[in-house]
């Protein structure tokens, strides 16, 4: 561990005793009021974000449910030969939930209907507005789907994350045909049933094709109509039908499929009273046939659920389980904001970093320009502030973030970085509320503190957060604090953890403060990383931490590492503090070989994946240095190779060459004389 006297800290200590104003923790760097506190940008992102770009004008319509968790519904087995297939073709599927007489189409469509689209009704032209901007079918390469022989019983074998089926589609719209809430297999509970298509899953074996519709189908006669384009000709417009099931096509006569979709076969499932007495509960029934031929009644099941699943005619079989109560909502979603919005982002990125070490007031301030998508992506930050720490994360730290801190055990940092403190911050949606949370923990050299006499833990896993409107600043102000009485295996608190462990009976509020402003729609995109644009981002994540809480020894340089990961902490983006090599994709799983042991080692990735907050190297000391080494990387010299590299970028239309154009000298999204002039100015400045 390198321990040096901080030049910045030395200068600030000289000012001790003269308390000064402090930045406002609001996720905004205001040059006018905070430019005298924060440093210049000390680091700029060099990679386009692999976790989504929050650009202006984005809108998703709202949170419409959790279709990805549904594992019950309609399951059908069809012989491949009945479809004229071998199992290696690419086929297309279109379909919807329909009324019993097939004359009124719901908004539960296979495809990407615009969020919050209401029921469609009668015959629909999917090539005309507003459907001409969306695709109302899916394509499935049968050679790439799961190979298995699942039990056809209305339950998804292997679950939604299993290997028995491959997911081909997830629903993106609320259901206008009722929302099942009773959880009964036949969907006929006292509160009524509902119909929805939450997902389509597919599998095959040597003989059969298996299609699973995750969701439910109200047993009032509502139908699930599935049209299959095998590439054998077919029809792009529904005409009249023939056979016992001809009424299915007749009810939607005139429906025009997407361009390029020509239906060859129809599979339809509904419910009917097989005793025709109007009293006996309806039972599942299936139809199948060629669009150009007869649509046949393939038979009925005795009822719903696995116990009633079974064979139909023609080698088909079916199982229907309507017990799903999850999936999409039964009403239009609460609309998400149109970006930019201070509380909402459609992507995650880290653009730049500024720092202010306020010794007189005993605070560290860090500003990270960027944004955090409201999907519970995690921003992990690690601080090395004293000798000792964990160069390799241990598995005996406190239980926090549902024990995901210990779930990161085995991750190795760069040589010279041994963190003593960790926090993660994130935001997402819970119910109808927009929420944000931050978790903190002390990282000790040997893991969490254990009382040597009683053998119980005394370190805390700390968290704070809630509704964004009510808690715009996560300030760890309580009230929760567990008091160890010898029975707690884990201690949790809403106060900051390190100083709380010293005196849990007298907790201090406000030792850690975090705020997120998601307004940024500039910076890096999902295809380009422009240094000037990234450096100019002035909204993002702002953090203030008491230096004693952090554990700073008063002399060592304060180092910080961090990255954005997915909601389970297990998949790391390319938005890494300190940077990874230019043009890198996401780092990927922390456990790359999936053996249950994290093998991510930052030391194997070029460069330092941490920043020195005390003595930073500010910016690129030689921004005109673009090439020179044999591998095309900068060599610390300015010569013909650098000019040639810039002109190559310019000639290719690469926006990395966009250096100027706006009145304030910032990039304007155009490549012209101003950019060339700006580069030549940088070149003329030379390298230090």
C-alpha cells in the first residue's frame, strides 16, 4: 500500500479553523456556486455506455407489470410434420387473445404494440398507422431453441430461467381483457378471471414442436389464436375459413398481417361448455388446421391444471393452467416521464468525476456526472483511505444489500488499492412509487468486527432510502438501529456504519449523504464516447461523506474505485471509474466461468480502475496525442502519426473528431473547419 502525504490535504489543513461553505448535495454541479469548491474534472469516460443511453425524448409508457416471472398458462404440443417442418427452419408467429366469437381482438398481441394501446376490436390492418411503426409478429429460428421433451401440463418446465424452453417473446402492454386475481387453475374464482399473453416460450424434440403461452385465458369463451408462418406460401390477409373452426378466421376476415408475414397454419384455444347445459364449467378446447384448408376441432380436455392435461387428436396434446396472478397489469400503466427528467433515466452511464476534500469541515465530496436507470442498476463505490483493507473482497463482511456485498467476494482490485469502505446507490420502481436507496458498509482487513468475548457481530450493514420525492437526499438519518443483545446474527441500521459501531446508543445523522439527478441526456452515448461532451455533464450522482466515517487516517491519499452493475451486482458494465481500454464492451459476469467463484480481477485489465482523489492527474495532459505506438495507441509524442489519426477520424465521420463548433467552444454534433482548427490548436500546445 502506497501511503503519501496529500498535497491537497496539506494545503487545506493550512486553512483549518476557518470554516467555509459547502456544496449542496443535490446531484448537480453548479459552476457558479460550486466551482470554487469542486476541482476541475479529474477523470472523463472513454467508453460508450453498454447499459443504455438516456437520450432526450425517450418514453416507455410506464411500468406495466412483471410478465417475465409467469410460468403457467397454455402449453401445446404439435407434431413438426403437421406443420411441414423438420425443426431447423425459421418460422414466424402472430397471435392475440380474442373474444369467443372471434370478432373482437384484445390488446394482448404477440409483438410490440405501443405501450398502453387499448383493445383493437375487429379486423385490423397491421401495415397501417398506428401499427406501421411496430412489428406484430416474432421470428423464431427453430435450430436455436431449446431441445427437450417437456411435460405438456400448463406449467413451464424449468421455469422462466430454465433450459427446457427458450423465451421468444415478453409482453409489453397491459391487458384490456381482465386481470386474473384469484389464482385458480380454471380462472373462475369469485373475483372473476382475465386473459393475458405474458410470454411465448418454445422448445422442440425430434418429433414435436412445443409452444408455451405464459399467462391465462378466462374460461368465459375467450380464445388464444396463434397464426404460424412456416414460409410455405400462406396468406397475408385473412379471408373466409372452412371446417368446424372456420368461424375463427371468419370473425377476423380482413385482418392484414405485417408485410412479410403470410399465415400458413392456425392453432386456437378457447373454453366451451361441452355439456351445452349452460351450467357445467367450461373446459379447454383446441382447433388446428391450414389457413388454405379446414380448421379442425382437435378435442377438449376434461378441465384445467396438470391433472386434466392430455392428448388431443392428430398427435397434439395440451395443458391449461389459469392460476397466474402476476404478469401484466389490468389497467393502463402509470406513464414514465419523457427524458430528460431529474428523477428518471432510461440508461446508466458515468461521464466524469470532480472532488472536494473539505478538511476544515471534515467532509469528502464527490460528484460523478452521469445517470442511473430506474431498474435497480447498482453504482458500487469503494474507498481506500488508510493502510489495510481488502484488495480481494472477503466473504465475511456484514450482511447488506441482501448479502450481495459478500456475493462480490473474490473480486480483486488493482495492485495498490485496498478499500476500507463501500457504498452502492440505485433507484427503481416499487409499486406506484419511484424509490432510491443507498447501502454502506465498513470494509475491515479481516472482515466484519466480531466481539471476542461474546462471539457476536458488532459491525453494521446500513441502508437508507425511500420515495424519491420524500427523500431526495439519502442522508442516513435513522431511525433504525439494532442494538446487539447477543441474539443478532446481523446488525442493520439507517445510520452510517463505521461510527455507529463505536457508539450505537448515540447515532449520528448525516454522516453520509447521496443524491441522484437523472437529467443528463448528453455525455457518452451507446455508440460514441466524446471526451468534451462527457466532461461537460453537470448532473449525476453527488456524495458527501464524513472523513472519520470514511476511516481516513489524515495522511494517506484518498483513492476511489467503482462501477455500474446490474440489479443483482453480478454483471458489470463498461462504465468503470478510472476507465477500461477504449472501445471496450461491458466487463461482463464477475464469475466469468460460472463456477460459483468470482474471478473478476481488475489487475488483469489495462490501466488503473481507480482514481486518486487527493492528488489526481487532471484530464488528458496531451489531448492531441492520438497515436504513435505500433498498436495505434498514444505514445506521449506529437507528430505526423497523430495528425493522420485525427484526419482518419474526421474523414470517417467519427464524432470523436467533433471538438468544437458551438459559441462556447464545445462540440456541436457537426464535423467541419472549426473541429480541425480546434485540433490544430491542441497540437500546437504540445505535450508536457
